[in-house]
C-alpha cells in the first residue's frame, strides 16, 4: 500500500519506500512520545490515564497547530513495528485504560500489523484512533475490527476555511464521510465503570471568529447521527505556530464566543466541553521521546 500511498485525502501516490509523502512520513513509524495522558475526555482518561502514542508527521498543515513540533517540524524517532508492538504492551503494563493512537493516519498499515502482533502477546485494551479525519474512507474501512473507539476531529464546514487554515481541500466532505463509516463500525457508545470501551466521540475545536462553522458542524451532527452520539467541544485554542499571519485567529476565543457555543449544546444528550481558562498551553504535551 505504501508503494503508491493513498491513505489520506491528498492521494499523493508517493512510494514511501524511497520518498516522503505529503505527510512527510516514510516507511517506518516515527514517534515523539508514548506516555500516560490525563487530558483526554473523562471517559477516555479516567483515573489511570490514557496510554497515548504520539506519531510524528501529519497529513494536514494547520496554521495554528499546537503540536507543530512533531506535526510539521517532524521531531521524533523512527522505530520498528516490533518496537511499536512492545510500546503498546508496555503502556498496558502501566494500567492505563486504553491505547490511544494520536495522528496515526500516515502509519495505518504499520499500526494494524503491530496490533495483530500485540494481541497475540496479550494486548487486550481498547484501541483509540485519534485523528484529524482527513483519511480516505478506504483507510477507515481497513481499521474495522482493530479500532474500538474513534476520536475524530470535525474541524471545518466550509471548504474555503479548511483550505485557508489547514490546506485541506474538501475537508468536510472527506471528514463527514469518514465519521459516518466510523459510527457504522463501532455504533453507540458502551462503558465499563465509566470508561468508554467502544464508540465514537466527535471533537470540534472552537476557533476565534468562526462560530458559524461550529454551528453548521453541530447541525450536521444533529441531523446525520443518532441522538445519543457523543461530542466534545474544545476551548483550548491559543494562537501559536503561524496563527500570527492571520489576524482574525491571532487571539484566544472570547467569553462571548464560548457562551454562544455552550448555548448550542442544549440539543445534545451526550458530550463534553472544556472550560475556558487562561492556561490553554497546559494541554500541549512535552515531546521528549519518553517511552519511545
């Protein structure tokens, strides 16, 4: 599959055995961090934390990316599939609630292979697929039976906005199709002792000045998915990376914008919303190769 890579919606068709794709990823998995993470939704982090594996490289170019150190600067360490398997098992031994794959899109075939090996060696935790949702739907279909919990972003509704801020043509068309496929695979959420075991949580980051995007996205979720679907509204935006080049997003979201989004959530049964704080930077991990 990686000889003519079409895992994501860029369809760059690069032979990743010899060249880097549009995601700037090669043939070997590249990781920046594998550790216990406690900043996910309560039903993901729980009391023991989520066993997060942060992959380096990304198939989006978000101008405000908080993880640009690994997504665009590509900090990390290349490892073998056997080492990735060991990392899954090492995190499980730390008594985490799940294995959380962050920005995994460029490495789906390698991840599938690692999961197969790890399960033969005792991996039993739910697998979380934490994605920007800009995959080809065929990539999501490959994950059927491997992923227990999907955490897809739904960033934008309008194409001109997705191109401007993430260089992602047809983002909503691609992401919404993938989210419907994700729900088809895992269905309604199920829990054990308050920890999600199977299901999907759709994430949306509030951007300053883009409340209409949020409204349209929430309307689509309400109209297209069952009433018991879970959403997670993130208020952690702060201007970083290239945001200074876009005056309209070179600020944090306002209290007024935040309250307006909160008012829209009355139509949803299930979900989460981050509190608005003065220290959004605390959500950015320290990428130091721990656990890699």
